[in-house]
C-alpha cells in the first residue's frame, strides 16, 4: 500500500474558495481521488496541518467540510494511534 502526505497549503487551497490555488487544488484533488480508488493509496494529513487550521482560525466549518469531502470519496480518516504502525 502506498501513502501520500498532503500538507496544509493544499488543504487550505482546496477548502478556501477565495484562495489563489483553489481551482488548481480542486483539479488535483479530483485526480487524487481516482488514484486513491485505483491504487488503494492512503492519504495522510500531518498533525501540523491541523495546527495550521487552528492557528489561522480555520478550524471551523472548513475542517468539517474536509472530513466530509474525504469520507464522501471513500477515503479513510485514520486516528493517530492507527498511524503509528505505518512507519
């Protein structure tokens, strides 16, 4: 199984429609979903990305929207304890 770590800049671009990279992030995400389904890739969101949401006061509806987007596209959201054994 392959893993992809996607950092905060991508998620901010995807979730914030006013961000200059929103359109590009949306296109990349659509391609990424196909790769996840075909190649069984796991997406990892580093905890620092979540910290960025908190620091910038972005952990509001955008964060929950992210979780919905991931779950609606059959992407598992792993808890930290589940990720420990991946290394």
